[in-house]
């Protein structure tokens, strides 16, 4: 599948010291701490967290970015479906405050999106986040309130990335379990 959306490498000067690798069980405690630092005490009430509570993340799409050999950022992806269409929910994406603004976040987003969208039967990557950050990475708005989460979300922050430019207009329904065919 050809993805014509932008790649991090197009606009991020990727430092030599930046590398990505799959998450391992040894990262669990560090990721949990980063989650607390990044989202605070309200983190468990977030709608995206509630989705991830119901459906397990896909370990093959949970990645770590390292800067200079030190853990800098984390991203996880959860398989979901919306309106009978399979895709992934991206998040949480978090960069250690000591390593921000060095391209780690954007590199991880583009890396896991490329991996996911190259898979057969995967039509989209969905997330709840800021258009200003994710727009340049290929994420587009969805129809306000068309996609429902297990908890309130700001409809303007529900964004989708897909090889199909119309995906944002098409997706409708609750965030549901990934459909195994
Ligand atoms: C958002 C986050 C992951 C970005 O990580 P990062 O590794 O610093 O990201 P990058 O280095 O790839 O990009 C940094 C750039 O994005 C900008 N940026 C960061 N958050 C942004 C936001 N919410 N909206 C718009 N721009 C944002 C930075 O100002 C910086 O801009 P610059 O390149 O002009 O200096 C990090 O700030 C973070 O962990 N925040 C707390 C958790 C969070 O909000 N996660 C996203 C949930 S949707």
C-alpha cells in the first residue's frame, strides 16, 4: 500500500542519536511513570484511556524512541474498529520532558503509522489530540461526534490518518473491538 502522507523525515532533522526500538516488559515501569508525569491524576478518566482499558494494545506496535541511548519517548497502538472498519487507536504518545522538541514524538508517530497502515485490512489510525501537532503528520479532522468514545471527547480533537483522503468523512460509530475476520 502506498501512503502519500508526509513522513517525519520530510521536516524533522532527525538527530544521529535518535533511534527507535520495540517496547519490552522492562519499559513498563518507566512508561507508567511517564504517563503520570505527562497526564497527571486525570489520566485514568481520559476517553482514550478507557478504550485502551477495554482493548489490549498490540505489542508489535508499541515503540520506544531513544536519544543518545537513553529512553526518551513512548507510543502505543490499540487495535479497534469503527463502523465495521478496522484500524488502530494511537496513544498515549509521551516524551520525557528532558527530551522534548528533538523529534522523538513525531518520529514515533510516523513510524507506527507506517507499520500499521502497511498491514492488510488496516484502514486508519485514529487519535484524540491537537490538530496543530498531528496535522503536519498527516492527521485530518473527522466528522464532529460521528465517532463515539467511552467517555466525552472534544470532537475537534478526534483526528484520523489514512491512505484514503475521505476516511475522516466516512468513519462513523462507536469505537469497538477489532474485527477478526
Ligand atoms: C506532545 C509530545 C509527545 C511531543 O513530543 P516531542 O518529542 O517534544 O515532539 P517533537 O520533538 O516531535 O515535536 C516538538 C514540536 O511540537 C510542538 N508541540 C508539542 N506539543 C504540541 C501541541 N500540543 N500542539 C502543537 N504543537 C506542539 C513543540 O512546540 C515543538 O515545536 P518546534 O519543533 O517548533 O519546537 C510531548 O510534548 C508530550 O509528551 N506531551 C505530554 C503528553 C501529550 O500531550 N501527549 C500527546 C497526547 S495527544
